[in-house]
């Protein structure tokens, strides 16, 4: 789940940056424009998934302690993947 959301967010930013690169002709300006415009959709997607995983990560209920580590790992992975998508993908455009 985590890799799927991270990949789709990265594809969203990179595709938009490539469109802006053809429009502007400057990779730095295209990367800044893509990061600025696509930050909200990326954050909304990641936050929806993180908020949805909170009940699983808390491990409430009978047998919930078995799935709690998985929920925590997904939340941590999504946070790191979102930061990576928004800040680390810019130099590679």
C-alpha cells in the first residue's frame, strides 16, 4: 500500500513537471512550479491514507495488537515517502 501511494504521488509530480518543462524550457522553474502546484494533492492523498491507518496502528480491540506494527510501518513509510516525493524528486527533473 505504501509503495503504491508513494509511486502514484511521484508520478503525479514528475508528469506535471515534464509538462511544465515543455512549456517553460527551464527545468528548475518547471520543478518549482510542479512542487508548488502539486503539493496539495500529494499531501491530501498521503494524509487520507495516514488517517485511515491510525485505528489499525493503535491496535484497539480484540486481536488488534497483531496488526498494530503493520499500521505503524505504513504510517512511517507514507510520511517518509511523501517527504521524499516533495523534496527529493526535484533535483532529478
